[in-house]
């Protein structure tokens, strides 16, 4: 038997951000905390959103590129001190994941590691937590409709906290918030979304709706990413990229795989602070090749949809959009690869790759992507 759930309320459309106070009021939120980052504050977007509320909003802008438990605790402390009763995640995947973790702490005691999937934390999470609206400003992680928050816990591991209760109450998806996103960030976040579509399609669980959604998202992403990079105001391309991100995350309820099992510990390397989507892009060709012998007819489906051999199509796309040539260019050393190959075995995405990797397999994938 398979249990298939889809998923949470989604409000999608250009200009929909102005409805945020209305949506929060429907959730009975009177004093929201906006969890965001300093880059969005500098862009003026946070002031634009806060102006919708007058004085009834509190802003936490300390989200790091890879969210940490320390930042989650700081945001939760501000939430409590300010008398907040709901949360808005505004930004990319880091801000949305941090907001989810803060939301978790509104009904659960810390530390966070007890709620991670690898620690059996799913059963410890309940729904007695505050409402949340997720507002993505990039088209990448799809965290706005995901049941996970990926956080660097106090012991330095980058781990997933998973539960249906972690799904935002409402996802408010406004493509206008991504207009003008710089080409490099468009590329990196876009490849994150594309990797979700690819990995979840290959994952072995029985979930035909997820596979259909993933393939449509893949079509949207591959067709739009270079257009969105070339013209940040291309409305159709920006809309399609947001659809790709949304559908990639709707689909990854089915499971991800080796790419994410590796990029989570890579992203936890504090001295490098590597971008998740960029890592996904670099690792994807090697993981596609690793999975080919196991996924059977799915390889042929992907080849037809993508217009060529899947690993070669992604490798060529990476070159055209300016991804780094490999992990070594990003500062990843052989010693780091060795440590990451061991950590990947403990990641929650390890078990849902179609071909289960050994530690040596992971090390070889990393070396091929170096």
C-alpha cells in the first residue's frame, strides 16, 4: 500500500504578495514574525512587505546562507519576546527552512537534533505549532510546499527535520518577487529545482502523481532557465521557473536521492559555505550515470523529454549557464570528500536513491564531480 498526500494550500499568481495580510488574518495571526535575510532587507523587498502591515510586524533578518540552529534559536527568542503569534518565511530556501524550524520550536522544546529524520524525530513532531505562510523569492528549493527543514544542528551536521506538520499553512507564490533575480542566482536556484524533478522521478517509491508532476516541472525548468537568466523580467520564464520549483518540491514527497545525500554534508562544511543548488548541479551528471543501470525505462523517458542523454544534457547545461567546473573549483578537498562520503550514508535521502550507494560509491561520485 502507498499513501499519497497532496499537500497544502497554494496561492499562485503575479502580484499576490499584497494579499499576505488577508491570508494571515484568515489564519488568526495578528503579529507575525518575518524570517528573512539581510540581502532581502538591502533590496528593499522586506520594507515593501512590512509596509503591508503598518506596525504589526517583527523582522528577523539573521538567516545565514545555510541556516543554523543558533540562528533558529535567535529568531525564536525574538518571536517570544515580541509576542508574535505566527510566522512568515520570506526569501529563498534558507529563510523558509529557518522559519519552519522556528515554527517547530513554538510547540516543541529544543534541541533540534531530536526531531531530525535520522534520529527518528518524525514521531516526535505534532501539529500544536503556530501558523506559517511561506513566500519564496527564488525559484529553487520549493521549501514553500515541502515538509522538511534542513538545518545545521548544534553539532555541525546538516540534517532534515521532516513531518507533514512542517508544511506551511499557506504557500504564497508570486513570480513578480523573482523578477530581476541576478543570472548567477537564477542559475544556481534553478538547477536546485531541476535536480528535485530529476531525483524524485528516479526515486523508487510508487507514487505516479509525483512522477507526473516531476516530469512537468522538469519540462518547465529546462525550457525556462536560460531565458530567465538572459532577461530577468521575462514574465513567462519567471513563472515557469517558479512552477518548476513548486512542482519539484510537490514531487519530492516521494523521496530524493544520492545528490542530496551528498549535498547536505557538503553544505555543512563551515569554512566553505557552499550553495546548495550549485552543488546539486555539479553532482547531478555523476549521479545520473550511477543510477542509469537501475532506473531502466525511466532513463529512456528522461532522454526523450530532455532531448538527449540525461547526464550529458545536464553537463552541457551546467557549462552554458556558468556553473563551476567541479567541486575542487569550489574548494572541496580530497579529505573533505572522504568525510562527506561517510556522512552521506546517514542522510535521510540515502535510502530513497534507486541504487543504494556504498561509502566507496559516494566517494567515486564525488571524485567524478571534482
